C-alpha cells in the first residue's frame, strides 16, 4: 500500500526549510569552515553540522514521529514506517574548493522506498522536488518549472567530478561509440540527478560505494520524472535504514529506453 501522506503539503514545507537554510551560505568567503576529516577521509565542516541540526529541527515540526537518518548523526528510530534521510551538504569537497556544485538533500522513505525528494542548490537558489504523488518540478527564485521527459537522440553520461574511476570511464566510452555527438559531464553532488530531470543527460553510472543519503532524494525525484536507479544487477535498491547504509554502485537512467541501452552495454 502506498504511503498516505500529503506530499504537496510536505513539499511546500521543504521549500520553506530550503529557503531558510540559505542564511548559512551567505558570506562564505569570510567564513572559517573549520575543516576536519572523518574515519573514511571525507571532509566535515562546521556548516555540515549546523545545517544538519537546523534541518532536523525543522522537519520535526512537520511530523514528530518520523524516523531520521543523516550523514552526520546516528539513526533516530521510531515506530513509524516513514524515515527522513538527510544529507545536509552533499558535495562538501565542492564547498571547500569554492564551487557552487553542492546541495542539501532531503528524502522521505516509506517501507524502504523513496517516495518524496528535495534537492536544494543554495548558491543558485534552485530547488528540485518530486515524489510518487508529486510531479517533478524545478523552482528558481520564485519561478516554478515543470520537468518532463525529452526524447534525446544523443546520450550524455554523468560521472562524479571527484570519485570517477576507470570502469566508469570505460562505460562512458562504450556509450560515446554508440551515440556520436554525446558527451561525458563531470559534476559534483546530487546535481547529477537534477541534470537528468532537466533532459541534459540520460545516464549516470556509479561503480563504487556510496551511501543512501547521497542518492535517496535524487532517486525519488528521478522516479517521479520517469527514470529510476537500480543496483549493478539491475535490481531495486532497498532503503532498509540500517545505520550508514552502503550501496555498492548503481545505474541511474532517465527512462525505460535508456534502461534497455544499459542492459545492452553492461551485458
């Protein structure tokens, strides 16, 4: 049975949370980010912690009974079948390096499935939203744009700016050989899912480990768009909410036609 929550109402609340979070990113040039490193050598700044605390506090105003899991905290478990997955800053390396390719990610999970997602790029004041009962949309300042599938004749492929490996580059070469004029786009953070929903790219392979909070929001929006994310065996990804849930690679695609292409290339 599909989740019975008002996704439109929740999405409007997410917009308010994202807009309010913009205050953390003003005057970044003069801010001491106080960079430290976690056990996996990923960077952590004071903003990661501050934004995480702010988002969790605001989400609890929507529903106090939902569970939480975040990159920066241990899991907060309740008896609810709903769980928020938060990445307060996805693309911390980009933030530290002065790039604006970082995002705030919020996803709502029901019975191990992402049903609603929001991604915010604060330096562009741009929000992407979508869910099982919420058509995907992009909000720039106060302007809302619907996102709909484009039947691209080329096939641009997205890979990570800082985590790409030889297997991913070999995969891209196979796609480029089939679709002349296509290109490989390297980007940071979950903006890659947003570019797929804008029709800028159609595939995003990941042949390395990644965590649930890195993809859950993008997964929900991409599913609303008509695409999906599957594991490397082309099976559904289950968000079982184990603490620090590790996902051992995936294929993201914009539509069923591109899934057929994926199967051909990866067979």
